[in-house]
C-alpha cells in the first residue's frame, strides 16, 4: 500500500485543500497520515475524518520583534526532530504540504530522509513558511500564473486550489429552513475567515438596519464573536461557524462578503458567487490578501473594498453594487479557466510516489 503524509495548519485555509484531496487519495488506495500541531485547527478537522493524526511542536517564524522569537526557534528544532522520527517510523512514499509553520519541519524532515515533497502555495506571492520549504520541495503547486515567475523554473505548476466536492452539493432550500427564513429574498452571506473578523463584523452590524430591508443575512462571525444585541433582528441570523451547513448557505447566497484568503476566494470562484472582498490590511498581514483581491477585482470576479475604506456607507454601496451587477460577475467567472485541481495534484502525487 502506498503511504502519504499530509501536513499544513494554523488556519482553515491550510487544511481544507488537504481535506479536498483525501477522498481521491482513499480511492487510489493510499494509507493517509497527517502531521500537524498539538492545538491547531487542523487537529479537530482531520481527526473528524478518521485520519491518523501525529502532533509535533511548532513555532512561528516572525519578521518582527516578539518575545516569543527567543523561544519559538527551539520549538521548531524540536518539531524537526519529531518530524524526522515520524518519517523514519511511517516511511511515506510522498509528502504533500499545504503550508503554515507546522509544515516547515515536516518538509525539511522529508528532504533529510530523501522523501519527495509537494507543496502548495495559494497566494500570489509565497509566504515565509513556503519560502523556506521551496528549495526542499520536489514540486510546487500554485493558484496564479503570476506566481510562476517567483518560483524555480521546472518545479512549479499552476494547479489551482482543490475544492471540497461537498461544497458543490449544497441545497439552498435546506439552508433557508436551517436559518429560519420565512420570506424569499436576496441572500447575503458574510464569512470572516476561520477565526472571524472584528472589523468586518462591526461594519455589517453598523448598517444592519439598511441591509435587512433588502436581504436575508447569514453572518458567520467567528469563534466567540457573535453579538447578542443583534440575535433577534428580523431577516438576520448569526453563527460562530458552521460545518456541513456551509455548502447549503453558499448555494443560497446571492452575494458573499469575505476576506480574501486564496482558498476562500477560489471556492467562491468555483461556485460562481459574486462577492465583496475585504482583505486583511498591511497592518495585520504581509499583503497577500490585498494582491489576491486586486487580481479578482481586475478579472471582474469580485469587488475589492479595502479594510481602511470600510464604512457604513461604503459597505452598503458595495453590496448593492455587486448584487445589481451579479450577472456580469457570474459571466466573468464562467469565462475563467477551469482546472481539475484534485486530479492534477493527485496525479503529481502518484508520479512522485513511484
């Protein structure tokens, strides 16, 4: 039996593409193992899929001053030692990494044991973790053609992001019943990422009176970020997060407000969902979400609204603009190049596993 180790974590975006390829890997007869952090979001998500999970120590590599910079390097070294021991024990034929700092010691350990590793870079420009992994990878998958010029020639392939099949199977009527909506109206879905967004949440609440005049609103606020002050507002429901219900909510949605993480926006593109993208600001990120959102805005797939420009008026105007022009956004997305990302990536895995 062929054996593969998957890795990646820290945010849902570093886990869900791995989850998307697992069913196909199972069909191909792979014995699948996952290496992640002790307490990251990946642990719960992967264990729910009955995949053997192996936690290792991990630390964040920062470009800015933080007191943890003095301790995290030792955690990374410990994680590398643990990952090497797991490579020796599991003897995988190939490693697939979706990124995040937990993936760094795993990819380095695979290289030290002469095990081929494939890494996936979702954003326009590689993050620090993947920059460290790139020289140690056999192949590099990416989302954007523009990313190829930043990667070693011959190693990189534009595959797009693997999308979970269940997202295409959502039932709008079931979602409407789940949310308790009685009146058929346009539906606005707000997704602030796996941990939610205080800025996006507050902007939505600030113009809720106006938005609910026209839309049924589903608001995924993030863990511990719901607000009881708005729980009884008509035509509005809020949840910390949802699991299997998400596919139905996406099927029901006419417009989506979202952060601009690469995996999230690729899912919206695949589902042909017009959106308002509010990327993380430069104060809170390295700017990758801004580049992602600008690319989608330029291609006509979404409307970009910079976080620093978010106001009651600008959010309301952006949502209404996207809804009024939704047919144009959908047509642009339908013209986008379709790639069977799961097949491309699994074929790559098969080739290296030989």
